[in-house]
C-alpha cells in the first residue's frame, strides 16, 4: 500500500487542510523560537502523518534535517542500530565527533524522524527499515529505546539546543493482528497518549468522516461520498487505505 504513502516533501502534491493539520501547524510554529522541544506526531497507519508533517514544514518554511536509517542487516542488535543511526547523521552532515554533530543539528529548526527513518526499505530495497527491524527483533528492540533515553540523559545539555519531531508509533501484535499502542486500543490508547504528553508535545493526526471524504476525493475525484462512506465502515477514517482499496477495485 505504498502508492499513497508520502516519503518526502517533493511527493506531497495533494493536500487537504484539516483540524489535525491546524494543530500540527500551530505546534511547529513554535520551533523557530525555542530549542529542546520534542514533538511526537501520532496517528493510526493510513492517516498520513508524513503528509501532514511535510505540508506544515513547507507552509512554514522550516529548515528541517530528516534523519535516515538504512539498516544493512536485520540481525543487528539495539546498540548496533543506535550507532548506525549516529553514523548516518555524521555522514549526512560531514562531521566526525558528537560535539560537531550537535553543532550541526542545532542549526536546523528541528530534526525529523519520519518515513525516511522508519521505512527506508521503501526508498532502497537493498536495505532494511527500522520498522522491519523492530518487527524482526520483537521485544528485544525495546533496548534501542532504552539506549536512546540513556544517551539523551548523558547529553541533555546538548539537546537543549536541538528540536526533534518524531513520527511515533508503537506496533504490537494482539490476536494475530498488528495494532498501534497509541491509536488502536481504545481507552488504553487514550491513556498512552496522555502519558506521552506529560514530558513531550503530542499532536495526533485523526479525521472526521467529512475530512476523510474530502481527502479521498482530492486523490480520486470521480468517487462519490456514499461509496467512500462504505470504505470508511471497513477501514475507518484512514484515507491512504481507502484510496488504495478504491484504486484496486477499479
């Protein structure tokens, strides 16, 4: 289902303004005036988190650095993946030390961890993406997040000058189905988002039925509202999945 998945700013040709987008725009507007912010953008798969992020970046003219994570092997452990992430950033910015890396990152309005980080395998099939690695590593991948927290605390003074925007999802398997902790588990997801919002800024991407219909029509103008509503009953308010399903049925 990659035809309607936006991987970078240049692909973002069709966009519909929603309430979620306005919330994101308001949050991103603050990034030019402060440092040390960590913004988590959450939302169910298929809602277009990347689409909203790239649209806000373009509208505000923000200077973002987008982290990439090409993983050569799924057998890497958590520390290996963390070191690979840092190495990728250093190579991108042409620096050799941690101090130089922070100096480079603080020149940007924010550092973005989105699809180029999570799903780099879509860009280059010869590499694995972070999302594939976490599926493969299972519970062991939790050590990666512990490593990130440890390194953040070690360098917390340096991070005071760096804003970060993270496209955040936490996939778990329940009843043989993959679900997102922050969006697919009812009241528990509401609690998880509330807890995440205590230490961080959180923006959730979600849509009303009317907003979903407008988004789908922006991609598939010949589709009528009643038809789209039938797909909403099946997929929920997830425009990417609905567009792909309609396109497949044509």
